[in-house]
C-alpha cells in the first residue's frame, strides 16, 4: 500500500486578473526539469516562515522571491485561514534556479523530450506550434500554454518552469526564474496550488466550500496590500440577460438541504450548484458584513458532521429561510469584496541569505529529484532510471561522507523504497525513525515493512499475532500520528493490525483510531469497528 502522492502544479502568479474567460489548457505530461550543478554562482540558502529556500539566483532576486512567497501566503491567509489548509510539519521547500544558468544540454534534452512525447490537447490531438511555455505568469496550473502572439520563441530553450511536486507529507516547488517576471507587490499563489492546500487538508472540507472558495479565489485581484473581488452578478437557470437588464429580479436558489447535499442529492444540478457554491462563499466571507467568523465555524463543523438547520442557526444566528433571503440579495446587489493586509505583516522576519551547506543542498535538491523520479515513473516510465540515478547520486554524496541527518536518511530511504529496493530502504528508514525524524510517511512505511515481514509468521492456529509480535508495527504508527499531516493509510494499518492481534488494543491505540475516524469520517466504520470489537472481547 503506497501513500506517495505526486502532484504537479504552477505555484506563484504575478499578473493581475479578474473573472478570466475559460481557456483550453492541456496537461504537460513531461519530466520536470533536471537541476544539474554547473559553473556559476553557489547555491544559497535562507528561510521564511514555513519554507526553506535553496537558490541559484543572485541574493537580490532570492530575497525578492522570498518576499513574494511570504506575501503571497499572507494574502492567502487573509481569505483562507491557515487552519483550513493542509498542515505540514516538514517545511515546504522552494528551489529557485536562474534561467540564465540552466545548462544548454538540459535545455536541449527537455526540447527533445517535448518533441518525442508531445502532450495531448483536450480534444486528443497533439498541440501545434512552438514548445510549451509554462510561465510564472499568467497563472495556470502545470498546463500547456501556446506562446503569446507577441512572444519571441525562436529557440528550444524559451520557456520557464514553475512546478510543485508533493509527497504524502511534503511539498517541494522548483522554479526557473526570470528576474523580469518578478514583482513581489503583485504576486500571489495560483488556484492550482491553493486547491492542493485545500484538498489535502484533514478532515476533508465539504465540497460546497472547496468548490465555491476556489471559484471565488479565481476572481480575486492582488495588488499592493489589498485583495479585491469586483462586483459580480450571478446568473441562475431562471435568469437570462436581456440587453442591459435582467429578466428575473432575483435568482431561484437551490434549497439549503439540496445545496449542502450537493452531488448526493437526486435534485443536484451541476451548473446552478457551482454558481451557488461561489455565491455562498462570497456571502459568507464578505469582510464588510462581519460574517466570516460564523462562516468558518460552520465550515469546521460540517467537515465532520452532517449539515442541519439547527447547526446552521447555531453558527449564523439565522434560520435557512432568512439566510437564503439574504443570499439572494447578495446575488443581485453584490458590492464587491475587499481585504487589506496589515502593514506590519508586509515583510517576512529577517533571515540572512547564506551559502548553502552540503547537507542543505543534498537534502533539498535530492528530495526534489526524488519527487521527479516518481513523476517520471508515472508519466514517462522509460526515463525513470535516469532520474532515480540522479537523485541517488545527490542524496548519497553526503551520506557516503558520514552524514546521518535524519531527513537525509528519510529521503534516501523513500527513494530506494519507491524504486523497489526494499533491502536498501529498510536500514535507512529504520535509522531515520530511530533518530526521531519529522517525516510522517517514514513512520508509516517502516511500520508497513515490519508488518509485511510479519505476515505468515503466526504460531497460532487462528493466524493471529501476539502482543510482542505486533508491538514493533504499532510503535512507529503511533509515533508518526503525532506529526502532520495525518495519513489515512497509517490509521487503516493500525486498525488492521488491531484485528490481527490476540491482545486487546491499548488505550492509546483506541484513542488514535477514534482520532482517525474524526479526521477521515468516510473511513470511520473501518477504523472504529476493529477497536470496539476488540474491546468488547475483554468483557
């Protein structure tokens, strides 16, 4: 059971936009760019809250990028509190590489890959025109963009990269940087990146919220210290534009019970539901109405319990009828939204830009290359070995010199495990876990490997295991559950091993499974039933 989750997305945008017209965009099924050491500036290192930065840009550009990411996260925090984003104990890694330093050999290699494996268009046809241009702006996901009509695309190296790859417990971003695209005052996080922060959060947020918020986020404009949404007029099925007038004075909203049930309702209508999800998010978050605190309380509750009118009233102080009247008024008289970033939060805490140590280079660069290998395994398997070799060389360089940094050990162990080399992975992961590494996936994987070794070794007729046999499996699972993000696979393995043990589960195991049921309510039966049944057998 693998928990590696690799996602590619564009992360940082730098162009103001509002309510853009839909674009036809195609996924780029390509190996991410290889980071090779070449002659030029040294790797530099710095930190901002929640991020580590490894950079081969000059210090001024590195500082501007750090400021841009810091401000972009502050902007996001204005409209989406950190509590409602995925929580990561492993700091996110940002790797910045000056496009001017990108080796020509690597440019030619990527160009050849593009030519040999052109990404498919949405209609199934290969794209025409020049090479894909994945840019820092305008914001898109990791998408195919044809070059703009005014762009000079005369060589196979004329594109940028801004890609995020994620594991089950970490996020790393690599960007080829052009100083001409940088403007910290107008930078923000792309919808693709924000979607990942929302969708990986536990407990999972309700669909009506994630859908509505992301649609609203795409309308947001970021400039200086403000986030704004221009006045919006929503059109529902009973409304049709007629010149400059609207036929129906008010929208015919989906009833609350049907709306909150979403796709689970037999009366679900996708077009209207999507529009109303955005409308409800706009109404709830309107900073001029002082309703956000109640809105977030309601989102928090409905992540783990059914939506009821009484719960709604407890949060908003309104029954559904009165709330829907106000929602309809918001739809027809939307004033626009505006948030302001406090001036005191404008710059990140000062952390000097310094020469990166060999450990920092290997750990951050090697982790990126490990994620590249997984991405390639999924999209271009014939190129996998090259990327695995690259990552192994980077990670083993300090290891072979005696460096036993726990995070380095974990990355190297996960690389070997994902490559199918269990024998090499086990001692590395064992050392990392024994050293107390901050890496939830490492604890899950070592528990899974220990359980795999246990299967078939029961000495009992019923095939179950003694408390002494299961303890080495349970111990790392419980340790990993103290770190974030929580992993559903870890709770499922704990529930399974509970059913395979002759000994009743400890109080800590039962408490952990109950917490797993809260974090992953869709799995609550599978998580709670084994513990409850085992407890009942004691009486």
